[in-house]
């Protein structure tokens, strides 16, 4: 039986996040002379994070935080049951996956917000660089250099989890994040109490996406202080 779990907005969010993160890593760590693009990518990332936070409140059924964030008791019970055949199947994110998502989103937010306050000491400064003291800038620099490693650590776990769920549990999580549909066996269906299919709330999607873009504009352009001209050319 196939069930529509990941709505279009959640999937497009995920794959844009992957592309944007790759672009940020490339332009921040590997390429010289790409700082302007790094800034643009950072603003896209900010918009994606704001979008996902809002979509987690008003979005489709399985995208909502209230649907997939569970307390410690359920999460520990799930972790303990993983090596048993009677483990609980979750149609949306499982309780452990949910915490890894909170972790990576917090790290990406840290990375993006810290970027707004730092400078490459050559030509480019984040829009809020001029309002912070040297001490705060040092902290932001430290966060910006290190949070990215936490995201890379998450990525290793993330990909390993996909492979293990496929090999050991027969769950094609990757395919579901591409097509939106999860394929369930008869026995899995019989264990699930209520099966809800997701919906694409198009109007809400357009509204929330526009709101997120507007919020980025306000943060990056409208509320940003005048840039101090403190470079030596
Ligand atoms: C999630 C989004 C972001 C990621 C993954 C990211 C990643 C990175 C990485 C890996 C570096 C190299 C760090 C190092 O070598 O120590 C870097 C440098 C930098 N990033 Fe970002 N960044 C992001 C967002 C931003 C934003 C929004 C801004 C500013 C608006 C920004 C401004 C900078 C600057 C100015 C540098 C150069 C710092 C230096 O030369 O010491 N970043 N970023
Ligand atoms: C090519 C590499 C990647 C693959 C194959 C992949 C695959 C997936 C899959 C299958 C899920 C759904 C998991 C589930 O069923 O519970 C997922 C969720 C998620 N992944 Fe990835 N992922 C990749 C890279 C990334 C990267 C680079 C990031 C962040 C920088 C990321 C962040 C997330 C987040 C935040 C979610 C939750 C999505 C949501 O609820 O909106 N992933 N990923």
C-alpha cells in the first residue's frame, strides 16, 4: 500500500536545503572570490529555515512539529525497540530522526545568524557586522567556523541511517523524500492505528513562502544598519 507522506513543500524545502548547503560549503570553504555568492546563498538558507519553522506549525500533517516531536519516554522506547522485529513503524519522521532534525536545523540557524555578524576582512561584511564589538564578532566567527562541522557530522549519521533503514528494515526513506510516497507492507499497515495521507496546501504554501522571503528582506535589508566603510583598499 502506498501512502502520500511528504507534501511538495516539505520535499522542495529538503532538496533546496541540500543544494544550498553544498553551495555554502563550496563558496565558504573551497572557492576563493565567491564571497558575494556565499552571502546570497546564506540569505536563501535563512529563508528556508524561516519557511520550515512556519511550515512546522501551519504546514501539512506530517510536516508539523506536533506530529513528529515526541517526549523522551517514547523516544527511548523507540530506540530500545529498534533491534526487535516488533519496533514501531512511524509514517512521518521517527522520534530519533526528529531529534536529529532539530539538531541540524539549530546548527544551520547558528551558522546563518553568525554569518550576519562577521566579515571576510577584505571586501565583504555581513549586514550586522558594524553593530557588534570585537568580542562578539570573535564569538560569531568561532560559531561560524565550527557549526558547519556539526552539520557535516549530522550528514554522516543522516546518510548512514538511510542506508541502514533500507538494508535492515526495508524502508525506502530516500525514495519517499523524492516521490512523497511511502510503500508499506501488509504487516506494517495492520500495525498502524490510523493512516492519514498528506495534502499539498498550495495556497498556504505560497503564502508561507512569500512571508519567509519578506522576513529575509526585512532582516537583511530593511532592519540592517548602514554598512560602516572600514576597509582599506
Ligand atoms: C548555513 C549557511 C552558511 C554556511 C553553511 C556557511 C559556511 C561557511 C564556511 C564553511 C566558511 C569557511 C569558514 C572557515 O574557513 O573558517 C564560511 C565563511 C564565511 N561566511 Fe559563511 N556560511 C553560511 C552563511 C553565511 C551568511 C548568511 C553570511 C553573511 C551574510 C556568511 C558570511 C561568511 C563570511 C564573511 C565568511 C568568511 C569568514 C572569514 O574569512 O574568516 N556566511 N561560511
Ligand atoms: C544527498 C544527501 C541527502 C539525502 C539522501 C537525504 C535524505 C533524507 C530523507 C530520506 C529524509 C526523510 C527522513 C525520514 O523519512 O524521516 C530527510 C530528511 C531531512 N534531511 Fe536529508 N538528505 C540528504 C542531505 C541532507 C542535508 C545536506 C541536510 C542539511 C544540511 C539535510 C537535512 C534534512 C532535514 C532537516 C530533514 C527533515 C525534513 C523535514 O521534515 O522538513 N539532509 N533527508
